């Protein structure tokens, strides 16, 4: 009896071991299949962007056409890919480095930025403004205690703000010093950019205009930001002549314009209803059009309700 018990125990152990081995093999196969599907999703997305960019270069849009279709998504469905394409001007952000440099010697720009930070819901706008200004200067003197990041992080360099590098660090430091845990990058990314290209007033928001023209009356800025039609020249602007003749004058390192020559394309897509991602790129129009600023966001797996419930357990 004892011998039979030992044999039965060994047999059960072997069966369990084989079952565990089969499960490991199945899990490995599942991971491999997920990786393969993910790579295919990325490849298909890039192929679509390649085809789309070639089409836009061969069939360049006019500034009027860009304005007419600005921020209007176009639905697509092609080879297991579903999603939307949004075309707009890439010259719809204020250059943050140029603007901050002006704050150091222009009180009206400083006051406008301080007011903007307050309107965006930042609890300590003066602290955030101090951190921003200490970012672009070259000294080691703190405007407010803790605002000179370089004194605490040797890797941090002054002189400019760059996307995906300095700005997130600035917000983290601001959160820590102010306790404003709800502060995010969103208002900055919506309003400011990092390119030196001119700023097209056809796409300006009221907030951007208030930052750029704090000396203009509020009702004038409201009329311009309404964008009831495309402004081909200053004579099309719905404002008195005294403001039209000044509105295209460069100020604080930013050059206002009424013509965009850089198109931005954003592709939000899903592959096989399993993976979702975002791809964006810019098309510089003109005699020699070219593609630049290709950005790939990390692919995310689309989970079903059942999968989400299983993970929660």
C-alpha cells in the first residue's frame, strides 16, 4: 500500500509539472502573439503616416484650406486600422522661450503671464513664474526660495525650456514646493510651443492674444479670436485701423503673421481593435516641402470589460 501511495504521489507530481509546463508555454505564446500584434500595429501606423505624408507633399494645402479644415477630424478605416486624422496649422503656439525672456525686462508681459497662470488655476502663480524665470537665466540666485532648480539638481541646465525635458521637471518642482498637486502641463502645452516659427493669428485663442497683446482692449481681442472668417490680410481683421497697423509688429521675440506654412497632422488610431496609439508629424509647405517632427506615442492595449474585471481581482 505504501509503495502504491508513493507511485501515485509521483504520478500526480509529474502531471502537475507537465500542466505547469504547458501553462508556461501557453503564456509565452500569448506574450509572443501580443508582441507581434503590437509591432504590427506600430508598423501599420507608420506605413499609413508615410502614405499620408507623401500625399500631403504631392498635394499641398493652401493656408485657406488648412483654416477651413482646421481641427476637423477625418475618420479612416484601412487594413485593420481605424481612427481619425486631424489637420491644423503647426504655427498656433507662442514660443515660450522668447516670451519668458521678455518677462525679465517688460513689466506688461510679466503681469500678463502672472494673470494667465492665475486664470489657469495654479495656486501659487508667483512661485511658478519664479521657477520659469530661474530656468532661462544664467545665475544661481533664487527669486523665491527653491525656485533655482540647478542648485538642487546638478543635471539641470539653465538657458531654455525644452519639450519633454525641462517643463515636466519644472511642474514637479512646483508641485513639491507649493503643494499644488493638481497642477499639470496641459495649459502650457495648449498655449505655448517651442519653435521659432511665426505665430499665425488665424489660430490664436483669446488667452494667447491676451498674453501677446496685454495693451489691447479686451473687446478687440475677443473680436479677433472669434475667427468668423479667414484673415488673409490685416484689412480682414474686425478691429479699428489703429490696432490693425500695430498687430503684425514683432514683439518679445514673437512674429505675428496671417499665413501658415507648416501643417500639423495628428493620427489617432486603433489596430485590430486591440492596440491604440497616436502619431503626429509636421509638413513644411513651399517649393521644397518636407516632413519633420515625427512623434510616436506609446501604444496602449485596449482592454475589454472582462479583462479589466479580471485584472481588478
